[in-house]
């Protein structure tokens, strides 16, 4: 086995160049849900979608959860995934809010 893209950390061999797409589906789902939860918390507190000032905060909170769950993923991959999904999270949040507002009336 070539060790060019692997390292031994805490007695485990981890892949350094891991991509988000190489995670298991359950791991991808967990991470996506965590990102959406943090996104929606900020959206709800400001009544506006989070702009780029909040990206670092959201990513750090979610990355801490990823480390607790012992999922190994480079921070850059998480950042790239989040930036690609922000518009989806915005639409999802707004769709949920419109549904709640219609239910109240």
C-alpha cells in the first residue's frame, strides 16, 4: 500500500485526500443535516439568510460535531460542500417557513 495519501493517526490509517463523495451515505446525511440546522438557527435569529460572515462559524460548529462522531473529512472538503449547498438550504428553510405560516392561518 502506498502511503502517499494515507497517514497513521491514533493507530488508525486515514486517507488524507478524502473527498465528501467518498463518505458513506449515512455520514453524508448526518453532515448535511448538521449544516442545515446551523444555517437555519442563524437564519431564524437574524430573519435573513446567513451571509459569508457566518460561514466560518457554521463550518467550525459542524466540524466539531464531525470530529466527535469520528468521521474524518478535511475541512476544505466540508467548506466546498457547504458553499455548494447554501442555496438549497435557503430554499428548504423558506419552503418550511411558508408551510408553517400557511398552517397558522
